[in-house]
């Protein structure tokens, strides 16, 4: 790690993280930092715990050991008030948007506003309309239900909800999974535009090498209980067999050749 990196503001600091389910150890004393203003992409093979790592940070999975600090606070041992304060500063987009099927897009976006604020309905309607526009959806999307939307539109609606409280930290779990190549490219462009325009710090779980090339500042590769971090340029020189196959396979070579 360079001196410049050690001086950067760390938004998420993970030390000695252990996640295990019965006898299956997924993370074995994992260390990782997420720096303010960067897009960190997390990749790895099946079973390496990419989504488990995300869920551990946001408090949906309880690790067996280790510490996770977000905004300088150890979330597991913080007071309820401190945890809530941190949670209000991040947004999460789960796979396929995770929208409530019985609510319209506008109502879905307003869920965190209703839960954490005392805004008037008029103001919540205005914010929902703003977020819908921000993620590139037409205004009439506000009154539609998730079942009336395409997969790409559901992801954008889920992203709008994740941005409802103007977070500074954004978690994205496989945001382009299931999208056709054109839709995936547009979503990558959206993520990059929002990150730059809003000054977001982004923790991105993905398997899509095109998304890595298009959006990431750094990459964290989860291997068999361990981790490697770096840029694409540095990782393609890593001798680890999985990393070599991932970046040097047919899909990897094609994606990197386009960069």
C-alpha cells in the first residue's frame, strides 16, 4: 500500500473478519479498506462470499470475529443511535432492486423517507420525482408497480430508493446481473455519473468484467478465504491461477481490449 493511500480517508475499515456457516469458513481474517470517493469493486468465484461481505458491512450478517468500522465507528459495538446515524449515511441496492411488489415506484422510494423523517407527503412526492429523474427513468414511472417494469427499470428504481436519503456511501450488489449488454453498459455509465456528480463512495459487488473496466478505481478479489486488492493493471500480473483465468480468459481479454 502506498503512502498516498494510507493518508486517504477510510470510510470502511475491515480487520480480521471471519464469516463461517457451520464448518464452512467463507472469510478467514480478512482485511480491507474502502477509501472516500472511490469505487471499489469486489469480485470472486462462487462461494467466496462477495454478498456475505456486503451484508456483513451493513449489518445483515453477523461475523464470527473481526471488526468492521464504518465512518470511524465499530458498528457491531456502537450504540443504537450511532448505528442509526451511520445507516442514514449509506444506501443499498440489492439484486433485482428488492422493491416492495405492492407499492408503486414512488412509494418504494418514499419508504426510507417515511421511516426516518417527518416530511410532508408533498415533499416526499417531490423527492421521489427527483430521484426517479436522477436515475434516468421517465416521470410516469412513479405510479407504476414493480411488475410493470423491465429488469433494468427495476434496478434503476431500486437505485432511486437507495439514494432517497442522499447517502454518501452506496452499496451495490450485482447491479448489472441479468441485464442485456446494452442495458448493462448504460447502468455502468449511470453509476459512474452518479458517483462523480454526487461525490459518492461506492462498494460494488459484481462478476461482470465489463463493469470492472468501466467503473472501478480498485478491485478486491476474494479467493479461497483470502483477498487480493489492486487495479486491473496490477492484478493481471498476479500469478494466482483464478485471477489469471478471470482476467486472461476469453471474456476478460475481450473486455480489457475494449478499454
